[in-house]
């Protein structure tokens, strides 16, 4: 059959791929067997080429390898043909058509999608790549320095990447091995942001997946994460341990300069058998803590308030792994002063309140700034009715210093061991060894003030007191003070003079006269055995023998 009156001609086949026209090949001879439609060749029904028959070849259809006949197309089945030195060429591993699934592979011979590119794609100028719709829908677009994924035909970018590093970064900051590094500010739900991250919207929430490990410290960076262990939100700064921000999903009380509130709440509607043992999470470690523990509450059994402030320090230079409790004390600002002990149990500090009062209840808070105390040390405390065990046990002394003190009502002193002397201070205490009231002077000498109770003076009015065993005694008939007339009676209880001696008086003989004599002085001269009297100017012998 003839086309346009020509027996033999060269037919230039122009095929268009993605809008680009390319000359694939020039073939000789070409026999057109049948035309379909108008003289304008839009579809060739049957074409015989070098013995091979091509059927239903539409305008723009890509020529692929076929089988049969002399001079078959290059490559394996599915290889897309291209001009290779005026012959058919193919490279199915890099340019392949999967005619079964209608998929095009570039850089791969097994495309998994309609278009699969195994390699780097580049938009060399302002251009658009549409996906599954009109140019206004689902398209990747490069315009100047922007690269965006657009949707809905309104020109707004669902994803816009600019000055952002994914895997690599060519600016001043290196991107992570995988992830995104942003040099400027990031806006989520808003294009206007003056902060590093701004989240805007009806539900401005940030979702965090649980982390199986605590993020490692990074200089000058803090991290917020959800712990895989307890599901709580934590903040981990670059120079300190993680701080828990939530408690059972609710916002937790945060550390405020070393102040920790609501550490423990205790109440027992009964009488404890052993006492109250507070098991803390404070490690018993050297030089790490100078806490102030504040205990406030109500002692129903005594009908009094509980107000205690407790301090201690753990230190030793001999064996740092085994410190001692030093410089410890407790002060009471309430109506209760129970015995308090500090001990070590299972490597933690234990506070024992030796109180078996009925219906005790109290609250514990603390301050622990300045050293290496951590928030988790003041979490998870428990209070138990248990006996004190462990080691490093000390009994904490009460120390309160006041100025003028007015006491309206009774005063109770808890028994204690002999206290340590304090310069310029005297102390009154009840000695636990014998339950007696003692006074201790500033040199450490203790004076027993009682015999089981305060001592009442012995005898009658005017009886001079003297010690007899462990108590006071008197003998008013032989030793008496007349407080009305200021007279002392020896051997009488009715002295007539300043000194009234009812029986003989003895003067111890002296070998020389007393120094600085005055009128009326008397002495017995041991050499002359004379009684000597000083008349105001000289000594005169009252008895024979003279005076020295």
C-alpha cells in the first residue's frame, strides 16, 4: 500500500515522553499496511518493520522491545528504546517500562510505583511536577529558592523546605546523621514566628514518643522527653540530672532553688508500736548534702502542735565511702519534741521519730541548696511503723536559742545524756542516767539540782542549809540566821549580837600578827600564848606574855 504516492520513504518517528520530543530512530524499509481514521496519522493499525509487526501504535506511544522477526529492538522485554548511533539501543537496568503493572523505572528494572527513580532528581529551573491530578493539585514545585509540595489547587504549600538541612548541611551548622537541622526559626501552624519554635492552632500540642534511655548531655542543650520507665515527662539540662516535670500525668511541683514541698504526708489513726521510721531517697554519701528537713503537724495524743527543723551533714576524710553524720541538730517551734535519730539503711538516710503518740499526723518539706542534692532524692519517701536498724545511728540533740523567754504554763525537759559544754553558756537538762535535773556550767561541770524532784529547804525559817548525803539538811538550834536582825547564832537560834556563840570559841594560834589590822581585831600569839587585841594603833596583850 502506498502513503502519499511514495513507494519507499524514510519515516521519522517522533515520540513524546513527559512533554519532551526525541528522535528515536530512522528505519528502512517501512511498510504501512492500514490506516485508522483520517489521513492525519494518529494511530497506526499495523506496521511491518524488518519483519516485525507493530500494532495499535498511538501517537506519542513509547517504543519498547518486542520479539519476533529480523532486526528485533534492543535489550530485554520492557527495555525502552533510544537512538544509539542510528540504531536501537536500550539500558533496561536504568530505563525500564513494566508493561504488566504500567510502571516506569529510572535507575531500576523493577519499579514498585507508577514512577520510581533510583538516584537523584533535579529541578534545574522554576518548574512543576504534578502527581495524580491537575497542575494545581498534588505537585512538587521549585520556584526560585523554594521547594514545595502543593495541594488543593490554592497555591499554598503543605510542605515548604528552605534553608533546612536533611542529612547534610552546607551552611555553618552540620546537620545530624539523620533528621532535620534548622538554622532559623520554625513555625508550626503559623508563618510568623520570632522564636526558635512557635506552635499555633486549635490544638497546639507537641507529641513525644517514650524514650527507652535518658538522653545524654549535650553542651548548651536541654532536652524534654517522656521516660519509657514511668511514662512521666522529664527535662534534662546540659549540666545536671533529669528533672521530672509531671507526677502521675499531672504537672509536678518543680524544684525552686533547692526547695522541695510536699515530700511526705503521714497520718496514723492509732498508736505506733515501734515509732515512725521515715525512709528517704537521700543517698548516704560523703559531702553531698546539708539538708534542712521541716516537719509540721498535729500531735493529737498530747494535744499539741508538731514543728521540727532538722539538719545534718555527712562527712569523713578517712573513708569517703563510709561517712559519718556530723554537725546535726533539731529545733522545735511547736509543742512537741520527740527523740529523733538519724541512721543509714540500704545506702539511704533514715530519720526515726521515737514517738508512740496516739493519732500523729504531719507533713514534710525540705531545702537542700548549695551542694549536689537532686530532686529525686526528695521523692518517694515512706513512713513506717518499724524499729530502727542499720548503722551510723546518732541521737539528734535539740538546740533552741532564745533571748528573753516567758513561759506561761508547764515546761517539759526530755531526758538526755550529759551535754557538751558551750563557752559562756550554762545548761539545764534532765540526765537520762538517773532522771535528775542538772545544771552544767560552761566548763562542763554538772551539778545535781534535784533528788527526783525539786528540793525543798530543810528545817524552819532561818535554818541554814547544808548538804547531807544527796539532799539538803539543817540544824537550826546550832546554826541559825536571824534574817530580821541580821545575826548569826552558833549553838543558839536566838543570837543577841551579830555573832552569838553559845559555847566556847577557839581561835587558831598565829605565829605573827594579821596583816592590815583594824580596831577590835583579836588573835592568839602562838609564841607567847597571849590573847592579843588591836587598840587601833598597836597590839596589846590581854593576857600575860605579851604580843609579837
